[in-house]
C-alpha cells in the first residue's frame, strides 16, 4: 500500500489523482476535513467522476508531528510519497518551519525505517540548491553554502533533506526531487494557483529576475516513474524552463484574459517595498508579503538545469506556455 503525506496540497492532491487513476491502493494523510474539498476540486479539473476516485482513497486523519496518528497511518505501508511541508518566507515563522519541515520529515523517515518501507520519495525544492559562483546553471552538484543569506524556508527544506539522506545511511531507499515553481490547477486560494487569481484581478508590475518553472503533471509523472524504477539514493532538479518574470507574469495574465503588467518593479523599488512591508508588519502585526530574501530572489537571474534527469530517463518536459494556458482555462471555468 502507498502512503501520501501532504495530500491536500498541490503536489499531493494531483499525485493522488494519478495514483488512483492507475488503480493503485492508496492511503492519504490529512489534517483538516475542510481541506478535503481542495482535493475534490483538483480531481474535478481532470474528470467529472471525481467523487468515485476520491472515495477510492483510504483517508486517515493524522499529522506528521503526531507519533500516535502516524503509527496507525503506517500500518501495511510499502511505499511513501512525502509531499507535506510548510511554505513560508517570513522570518518569524522559522520555528514553525523547522518543526514541520525538519522534525516532521525526520518522523516520516523514522517510520519508514521501522516499518521496512521499500522506498521513499521526498518532495524537496530548488531552494535547497546552492548558488553558482559565476553565471552557470544550477544543478544537483551546486553545493549549498550555509554562510549565504538563505531564506528560512530554504534552510528548513535543506535540513529536511539531511534527514532523508540520514535515512539512506540507515538502509532506507529514497529518491528526492527538487522541483522549481510548480504550476497546477484546482487550488486557487494559495500557492501558485493564487497567482492566476491575482493575475485575473490585475497585475501592474513585473520584476527583473528569472524563475524556474515546471508543470504539476511532469512532477507527479516523474515521482511515480522514479518510485517504480530501480533508481535509489539520488536527487533530481526538476525545472522544465527558465523564464523571466516579465514573460511569466504577462503570460499568466493573458491566460486568464487579463491585461498584461507593463511596468518594471526595479531592484530599488523592491528594496523600498520590503522595508515598508517590514514596517507595516511591526506596526499592525499583519503577515509579511515581501521579505528581503524574497525581493532579492525576484530581482536575481538564476538558471536551473534538469539535464541529469532528462539524460538518465530520456524525458521531455511539457511546454510551459501551453501548461499556463491550460491552467488559466481551468481557473476561468472553476471560479
């Protein structure tokens, strides 16, 4: 039996659809019943028969930080897809990020080992990769530098990866995927789905940096392929295409029949923006929208390479522009 964590998130929900569509026996962890509707909404982007597929899953209410609930969830499990994570770039969320991403992953690894799980697939991020010394492509070999000004999310995802690698030293077979920004339909209130919502409302500015993109169908297909393969104890960067933010945000707007952003938010403007955002947070207590790390990322040009995966598995990624327009069409249909 397969276990999926993070089942109500973008990766987990799309992965579940693909697994049950392939008649796999699946158990999924969820924390809150109200989020189960998100999974149905994702399934509905693929088929009208979403209820039958949803009900084919064995749903277990559990938390990756709660040992007793995990004990039940891991009974008779042979393979695990660990998709659960807390995503935030707010510095004051560091302790919560550590607890969920590092401690939670350590729990999953420990349960995999104690239950003799055959293989674990962990969804990491390109955020755990290092920064090149020159304008080279970032690959699996680009070393992480703890002395860099790394954001809190990246630090905790890197820590989570260390727990997975520790598991390999204790006999656990694993594969790690490091996807870029994942684009997928069905969840519009948060994550990348919310970008389509924002684009539909109207975007005025684009930023000067670049972004590594991949569609959710590629991510889930690759995860399943790796789990069924003999490949173990390695990781793969998953970025289909590197785009400028200008191209990305303008294509995003066009996909939902909205006006393209035409104004450049310069590095200087972003610098002012994160400082004002910090001040607003201190005065009002509202959540941070733009941090120093995030503004730097939005203005930087970084390029990622997935040549290792493409060569080893002879794989071609789906066209990103086509993917964006397909998601935009789903957005206009569902909202």
